[in-house]
C-alpha cells in the first residue's frame, strides 16, 4: 500500500498573476476616475492606455494617430469633459509621445533610420515664426481687457499669449517634421494617407452634423447674422472653410489617380464630403479657394475631356445648388460698395490699421500685433484678434523683412511640390503633391480676406503635406528594396 502524499496546492502562473494584478489596478483606476471625472472619461481610459502602449512600442502607430488627430484636436471635437484637457494640449501630449517613440526607435536601430534633410528656407521660416512670437510677448500686457470681456481672446497674460502664438502652432510644425521622418523610412508611405484623409473626413462630417443639429434652415445658416453657428466645433466658419479647402485639394487630386476601384471610391467620397462641408460653411473665401483648386486641376491636366466635363458639370451644379449657397457666394457682388463686399473689412478693419505698419515697417510688431494696436485700443476698428487679411497681418506682425522670408519659404514649398509631382515614382504621390501645391494656392486666395501665413490649426493639412514632401524627397537617396530588407524586417518585428 502506497503512502498517502498530499497534492501541492494549485497556484497561478506568474504571467497570469501579473495580468490579474494589472486588470485589478486598471479597474481601480477606472472606478476612481469615474468618481472624479465621470463615467465617460473613465471609459475612455482603457482604450487610451492601449493606444499609448502601441504608440510607444511603434513610432509608426504614434505618427498615424498624430496625422489623424492633428486637424481634429485643436477644435472642440474632442470634448474637454472627456479628456480633462483641451484638444490642443491633447495634441501636444501625443506629439511628445510620438517624438519619444521615434527617439527610442532611432536608438535601437542606429544607422537604419534615416533623417530627412530640411532645406534652409524652412529654418528661415522657423526663425521668423519664433522671433515674431517672442517679440509679441513683450507687448502682451498692452492688450486691452475688453477683448477678454468680448471673448475675442481668453486672457492677456504672457503665458497664454505664448501658448496661442508659439506653442500651439509649433505642434503643427513638429507634426510635419515627424511625418517627414516617417515617410522617409516607411516601406509603404502611402499608408500614411489613410489617417490624413480620415481626419479631413471627420472635420467635414462634424460640419454636416452641427449644421443639421442647429435646426436652422439653409437660408438662416447662410445669413450674415448666423456666421457663428459652426463655432460649436471650436473653429469659425471661415477657419473651417480654409481647412476643408486644403482637404478638397488633396482629396480631389488623389481621387483622379488610376488605382483600385475601392480606393478611388473612398477618395471620391472624402472629396464629396469635404465639398459639402465647404458649402455649409457659407464662407465666400472657401468658395473661391475650391474654385481655385478646380482651375489649378484644369491647368495641370490640360486635357480637353476634363475641360469639357467641367464646363458641363459646373453650371449644372450651380443650377441645382440651394439658393442660400448662391446668395451667399454672390453677396454684394456687382455692388459699388467695396466695404459691403468685404463685409466691413475695408472701412472697419483694414483702413484704420494701415498707419500701424509704419511703426515698425522692417521687422513688424510681433504676432497678433493688431490686438495692442492704437486702432484697437481707441476703438477705431472692430474688436478682432487678427486683421482678417494674411497679407496685412504679415506686414503688421513681421514687417517687410519677415514677410519676404515667409514668401521665400512658400516659393520653396511650391517648387518642392511641383518637382515631386513631376518626378515621384508612385503616381499616387504625384497627384498628392499636386494637391499640396493647390493648398498653397488656396492659402494665397483665402488669405486675402482672412487667416495668416504663419502656421496654425487651419494649416494642418498643408503642413502635413509639406512634411510628407520633405520625407519623400529624401527617399530618392534610399538604397534599393533588397538592401533595405533588414530594416523592413526590423520594422515588422
């Protein structure tokens, strides 16, 4: 008879125990956040942690998230109640995560990750941008308090000014740099176009949703008194119009590329969504920008069939277009009152600001100088935070020298887009870079009555396209696919 032996108590494997402890800790974190921030924020934590872990593990995931959210985060489409911080700060955190993941990848793959070479006009532009923001910081305390009372700006403090004039726009430039690195080293760089057009589609859908949810008729939405209807998105209708016009340029050109039917259909759908969003902004500048993109397309293609098709489709589109859209598009057209045509900009903003240029004609008065101008302090102009003209704003903020430096950069960007459009081995990227050149054209058109030539939330797609162009230009120096096989194998691991 065998002696009795007690069986050892069944225990948990170390890996299972670790997962159990992590699950209990995550559950405790969710319960704690639910008690402090609410259930919605608590439920957002687990997927956010998963994305964070994936982003830190692979810089390509982080770059894709950055591209997707860059057009979205600065607006109100990411509720502060969910994240606890503003969309701009969410984007800043994501950019830091992406940069950290990229530095980690660079350290682990020394010699196998190539950095793109940014040209001198970019650094000249960067120097002017930073210098103008620092220059303006010395005048932030001169901003009149009534701009805060009227909610034109949030605060007159120097830290708030630097966040708006320097930190938030720097995120856009930083994202462009990261995209340049990613495209430079990617095995399939075209995959980065998916989140880019996804972000544009989200913004367009938001415009459609909030326009319908407002309950106003198209006639009411198009009236001069309803220009702030879309401000619930966190951006003014004119800002949305510029952002969507750049998306229209990129989507339209890429949709014309001869590719698989599914991809072409998806790009055509994005282009139509964006075009519908442009129409509902009721921004005349955006209408002109969209037409400018179409004219540039006809110039680039120079095909009789495309030209004849446009002649047939464009008048038909105008005929079926709602009267509110055409009324807004042709508002005050034909009138001899230039001030009415400009919606009061000539007499109530531009003319009183012209003497301000002479205060510092060479280097300007700093970013956002219209806020502390004498014309603003003495109530000679409408209470605005920018001069509603990128050209006038450049002279006021940067002076003649700074404006010339900015002009040099955009000439360089235009030439880079055009060169890559003609020489890119992948026709899809050739079409994309033609769209990038059209984005610059859009900015030049809409800049006549709004926005700025310095980076901002309305320029996100333009800067992403520029970053992709710098990265793609460096790919010409890459070794052959066979020689790059170790890198691809490392990326796949």
